[in-house]
C-alpha cells in the first residue's frame, strides 16, 4: 500500500500545478480606461459596440466604449474571426492588450471569446445635460425630448429645443420619421449623439422620432 503514495502525491501535485496555471493565465477583468496599464496581458473587458468594420482579410474591427458615463473610455477589438454583433450590443471580450499606432486594442484569436448581450436601452438625458458634458454621452444610445423648430424642419433634419429655449440641437432622422412633425410639437427622439469634425459641432442621429404629450 505504501508504494502507492508517491504516485498519489505526484497526481495531487500535478492537479495543483494545473490549477495554479489556470489562475495565472485567467484573463484579468478591467475597465476600458485601464488598458494602458495592461499592455501585453490577457484581459476581460465589457463595453457597448459603437462601430463595426469587416476588413478585406475577413477580420473584424469592433469599436466599443464603456457603458457607464464615467470615466469616458474607448477601445478597438480586433477579432481574427467575424462574430454576429450589432451596434448598441453589449459585449464582454477576452483578449490580449496591444498598442496599435495611437490607439489601444484588444486582439481576439477566437470569436467564442466575444460574448454578446442584449442591446442597451436608450437612457433619457435632458438637453442641458448633453450640452454641459457631451463627451460623456457621445456614441451611447440616448433618448431626448424637446420641441420642433419649424424654420429648420426639412426632409431629413430639424432643430430640437428644450422648454426654456436655451438649449437646442440639430436632429438628423429619416424622412418617414418627420412626416407629421410641425412647429412646436413635443417629440421624443431615440438615437445617439455624434460629433461632426468638419463643422466642429455635435448633432443627434435619430433612429426613432415620435410625438409625446
């Protein structure tokens, strides 16, 4: 019976080593703003998808930003295998952090390391808050409410102002969404706040516009 002890001890030692190795190589959960401190390491991050590009080599470049409004942070996911993901989806990604030019990216070898959750529902944000801190909400799904200014109403755009008439923003939307819009109508618009670098200004890209009481 005693002869079996060494084999048993070796077996236990092997299991222990494998367990310790699994801990060592386990991706480290971090927030997007911490990426620079983990260059070359395997990490796990969660964010909301803001853009998707498929390269000519069938690789996928997924832009994400943090779900919370503070602190503002963005990252690029370079996936060697395309995954079925959409803008506004929440993704949890495991991969290796590396610097590519002036940006930080997470390289994902296997598409199964990108876990996709349901899209984030738009959060209601008053115009005055968007005006005070637009970077906090840029590219995130947002819902805004205000009144239509008729002299700026066109087939694809209008100006939305708040009840105080102090804050306003240009809203771009599909013509079908604006068929019934008139001067003074109070509407709710779901979409995202974007920045036009050629005009040095923010605008709101709406995917849904509806009248409200």
